[in-house]
C-alpha cells in the first residue's frame, strides 16, 4: 500500500526561477540533482508550485495592495518571493510482503532522504516535510440538547454566547445598531466540509446562502465529523434569522464563502487555500488600471484548522509552518482580517510524556516541537519575546532548539475557555486550549449551541473551533458597526487591538496563568472603537 508525504521547498528570495518552472519546477533548474534524487527513490516524486491556485496577476496584485497599505501604516512589509515556494508530493512504493511497520519505516526514510538531499542545495532557504493540517475533532454530546419549544424561537437562551457579559459577548444588545447584523461584510470559512443545504443556511427562496469556491482544487469532505464541524461553525457565524433553530452572530452578511483545504488526492494546502481566499476578496477592490489606495478591509477569513508536527504529540496554530505564515501575513497586510485557533493541545490517543500535559504554552513552544526533519525547517516562533533573537539554523538532524525569530502575522489567535456560572460567573481556560502571550482573546469552548450536520436541532460545539467561530462573528459585527458609523471598517490590526482590549473585555479568572487574553464585551468594544469619531 502506498503512502504519501508532503514536502515544502522554498528557494532563496535572491534566486530568480526560470519562467518555465511554472510547469515543471526543479526539472529545469536542478536537472542533474533532481535526476540523481529520483534514481535513489523507491516511489514517485512530483513537484508543483505551492501557490498554484492563484495567477501571477492575482499574486502581484495582492503584494502591491499589501505594500501600499504597509506604507500608509508606516510599516515595512517585505513579502517573500511566493513564486519560489514549491510543493513536493512523494508517494512511496513498498514491497507488498512488507509488514505495516516496515512500510512506514521504509517511507519515512525515503522522505527524510528527500529533505536532506534538497536541503544541501545552496539556493534553498527552507525544505521540510509537513504533516497535513487537521480540522479539530468535534465532541458530540452524550445527550443532545433540544429546544424547549422547537421551531419557535431562533434566539433561544441556550445560545449563551449571545447573552450579556460575563456569560456572553453582549451580541443581542448590539443588534439594535446599524451594521451589527453584518451588512456589507464578507466571510470566508476554510476547513474540510459543511452541509450548505442546511435549512437554517438557506435564503428566503430556499437557496443556499453560502457558496463554495473550488478554484484551489479543494474537495468538500463527506465525512460526518467534517460536515458536522463546518456546519456548526457556519451556524455560530451566520445562521439565518428565521423561525427555526439558532441564529448566527451576523445573519445578514453580504457574502459567505467556504473553501476546502483538501484536494481530491487527499493532500492539504492550507497556505494555498488562504491565498486563494485572499485573492477572491481583494480582486473586488482593485481597479483594472491601478491599485486603489483605499482598499477597505471588509473581509474576515476564519481558518478552522490546526497544525501537526512530526515527532510531536500536540497541535499548534497553522502559522507555525513558514508557507502558511507567509500567506496569512500577506492577507492581513492587504487589509483582510484572519482568525486562527490557538489549537486543541494534545493529539488524541498520543502517549508521549508528560501524560498530564493537555495543551501547549506557545511561549515555550521550543520544548514541544521535538526533532525537525531536515536542516532547513525554520518553523515560526509564536513567542513575541523572541522577536529580536538572531535567526539561526539547527544542525542537520539535531533537535530543533532554535526557531526562526518571531514575526507578527497579523492574525487574531483565539483560545478557548469554560464558564463557571456560580457566584458572579467566571471564565477559566479550557484544559485542551493552547495558550500564551501570542493568544489575543478567548470565547466559549464548551457547550456552545449551534447547528448540527443533519439539518435539525442544535448540538453542542466545543474547543478552539467554537471559540474562533464566535470571535469571527464578533469581528464581523464590529466591522459592520464601524462601517455604518465611521464610513469604513477597522484595519486588521486595529480590529485585533479592539478584540483584545483588556479594558473592554471580560477577563479569565487567573489571567497570568490562563494566558488567553480577554473575551470581548461587544457593547464596550463598539463604543470605544466602532462609534463615529
């Protein structure tokens, strides 16, 4: 049985790859080395551009917009050469008589050989094998909650995240204000699957309000867990305001789009999917003759995934991989808000020590990443205190004790918390939620009521997935209010500052150890940041 590996190659920015590489990368640029590599491999190795779903014109436009906005904000955005990223797919062919563990060892050795061989090329900046990103697992309630009076109250009190602080964000109180329903805003959800025909995601004519863009080659998963996860996310953000089921935080968005980061072959490319989503949105703000100097950030992209690393038992924010970080940074610099889960801690079923560790302190991420495959992995640090640390590369095969220095992608990273209703009500970090200085804010990570995948009553939703969806809805609500009152929505970094503002949010019970920021209190945040100047 064949196994597959995904390997990222990034040539140095100083290298000008031949135009012909858009069809057959490496074959013409490193023909001799490539041929020697293939001769040693017991399998098939195919190279393609990593950011292959966007055209050169779209990519150039995104970069131009990002640079203009960076200059306007007096920042110094220096994008990498995105065309220098390549995607290698390796499929091993093992002897049918091999035992499964032999096949795995056989494949892993070949993948490591590929990475080590290409890492020796002088013009290669990064080369690393990466595991596919995953949609967090959905927890099913042992006894699903149903409405006390089904089909009569779309704003049922069970949707605690809509209620006033401290239990909720205060969203219901905001719907009286213009723009709070998300009018004029655009939402993109990146994950694996959805039920777009759910009756609470249809318009008045009975047609789906949410569309899927397949130009990145993404295929909608039919796995029940993936469909349930995506449908629950859409329910939190944009379920219709009608007489059935729940209501989304922003039920009147101008557009809702989904993209799957898995292809028909099962490969995943979250970075390319982010790039495709960004290109879709920014194109609407570009004059054919020139880049507009006032591109409005009316889009929120939610990445419902977390990353895995080889030889690590924990999940991480997807931006830990350099190519995903680069795509997120480009999107935020271009004026698009990106929201990213902090990750759900330990991989289910893993037995690595310490067994009592359920989540990751992103400030101490070096102690979790374990051994990196190859000499040029350069995983991103998620600890802001490492921003000025000199960039060093680990010795080949050694433990990865030095990450690339911290840079801010501009994304909003979200943690999850659980609510203790006794007394005045307090929030404490969810055991499975990653945490750290880089985590900007939190929302409910348990018992969140939303849509299920079968088109019926609500179900419980949890983890950094539910928390990130809630924050995405909050971000879109604030943007709608700001646009209605100020004439323009907030820039991504200003919006992030609003959502993480300690003075305007609900803290956890022990902020210094929970390290997940605050939960936005929307009435306070809107008054301070979104009201007319």
